[in-house]
């Protein structure tokens, strides 16, 4: 059972170290991040040092310099929308104002007074569907704390996850998932696929059960109470989709209650991108039973699968096409996989450009979105197909008033870099399978 630990329950030594930061010694951002990385590396070499590391996690996350690093990341790359308090990153245009704001947050965390605050719920249409997903937009202070906590605990939690979990993880992405699927098809002939995802995965996670797991993995660290505050909500279930920390927590929960158990029970590998699953089976006759076993295991964890067996199953060997992670996947003549553009991927581009217009963002931002989409989908585009693809991207952008993207000159270099990234991902996945220390 998760034991609630007060924010202020630092050891005397940790409190003294924290005080050096909180009383105004700004130090260097690189020093704060590097110190934590060194402590985690030492713990990984010798877990007997864990108590010292775990006791200091709250101190690390609430260090104003760690908060500053989180702020810099979010203000550059995160959502610009204000939370319920109306504050935006641009409101802190003076370094002295920002530093005072972050030190106040640091002090609140240390004193046990930090509260997540209200969230603004935003309904975002799902591409190509009538349905919506609900994003919880918190105040920028809360978003900063969530990011600092993520950067503090992710280096500890993430390395223990299963290798074929590829979503929302450092040095892993959907290209690794696609490369792993390609390798399993080429080398093991696993062409009987079950493709399914979870219904409202973030909304149904039981928080107490999750926090019990967090507390166990972090040795009852005082930071657990701060994490519980960041995901607090009505009822007993749900973690806020859109929060920096939520994807890590979902991965932790599914890793513990599905990935590990699946590896022990089933001979069919599972590649997971957050709440999207691909199970690869050797024989059609085993696929129905395998699907039922996956459903049962996920139901025990509190999840519900959207698909039925009939909609989840496809046989690549007989010419079926699977739609997975935005791609249409078929069996290639050389025995590997061949990727095509799924219409859903175009819907996503349309959605992002629509949001770009709604937020009154610049032409340069629309160009960046378009180039990012092209890079992400490049493995499904032959070089000869670039001109019509670029034309369709520009036509889509023009619907939202973004004329003259000048994407044609950028398309070929973008495509070449994306192909190089794909080859690196394939090499990295190959190393996973060839490393005897890694269990796939």
C-alpha cells in the first residue's frame, strides 16, 4: 500500500543541500542536470546507494535550476496555451520575474504547499472521427513542475521497461516499433498480426494502484506525494492526458501489469506504442486464443480493448493490409514489410494545420509542421512519389490560408535525412535482438 510521505520529510542532509539552491544561489543549469545524471548512473552501477538517491529526488525536482530547465523546454516546444490562471510563458519576459516565480514554486514544494490547481479541459477532435479526446490544460507552473518531475524520475524508471515498448520514451519512437516488426517478419516469419488499442487508456488507470507501484519503484521517496498531487482528480481512476508525467506513468503501469506478464506467458512478441498494441503470431490457428489472452490480461489491469478479434486480426501472408501507427503495412516481395501512407496520417496533418490557424501561428510554423509530417512519414514515400505528396501537403496548407510554403525545395533534403534516421533505427533494433542481456 502506498504510504503518503509529506513533502517536507527531507533528511537533514538533503534539506541542507536543498537550502543552498532555494536561498538564491542560482548555480548552473548544466550542473544541476549533470549532478542528477551522475547520481543515477552511480545508483545503476550499485543499487545499494538507492536510499540516498531516492531520498533526494524531491530535492532534485524542486531545485530552481531543474525547474528552469523544464521551463526552457516547455516554453520552446510545449503548448503555448494558458491554464485556468491565464498566465502564459510570454508573461515572464524579464529574467528576474521568472527566477522569482520559479523560486516561489520551489519553496511551495519544499513546504508541502504546492497544489496542482484547476485544469482547463479541452476537447480535441480525433482525426477522421466524430469522437473527441479530452486534454487537461494545467497552469504553466504545474506544467513546469510536471516536466521537472519527469526529468528527475524517468532516468530511474524507464530503463526497466521492456525493449519493445517504444512510445514516449527516450531514444525510442515509432520507427523503432516499425523496425522491430520488420525484423520479426523477416527473421521469424510472424505474419499473423493482431493490431488493437485501448479505449480511453489514461482515463481508466486506477490512481491508488498506480501510486502503489510508483512508491515501490521509487522506494517510498518523498517525491511520490508530489506525483500523486500532479495526477490528482475526481473519483478513483484517471490520470490527466496532456500532462508531461502521464505518459511515463501509463508506461509504468502497463509495463508492470501487461508487458512483463505477457513476456512470461506468451510466445508471441508484443510491440507497444503507449496504448497501441501489435502482437505477432506464428500461426493463424493460435491468433484467436492469443487475442483472448491479451484481452483478459488487459481487463485485469482495468483496460478495455476497442477492437474485436475480427477487426484486430490480419494475415499479411495472404495479402491483408494492416493499419498501424499511421501507416498501411503490407508484406513486401523481399519478405519484409512495405509501408504506405494511411489516410489517417493525412487527417493528422489536416488537424495540425487547422490548429495552427486557430492559434494564429505563423507561416513559418505551418512550414515546420509540414516538414515534420513529411519526415515522419518518409519511409512510406518513394523518392519518385515526392512531387505529388508535396503538392498535396501544400494544397492542404492552402485550405487554411498558408500559401507559398516553399516546401518543394526542402522536400528532398528532408526525405534523405528521414531515410538515414530510419536506417539508424533499424540498426538500433537489430542490436536489441542480438544483445543476450536483453530479453525481447
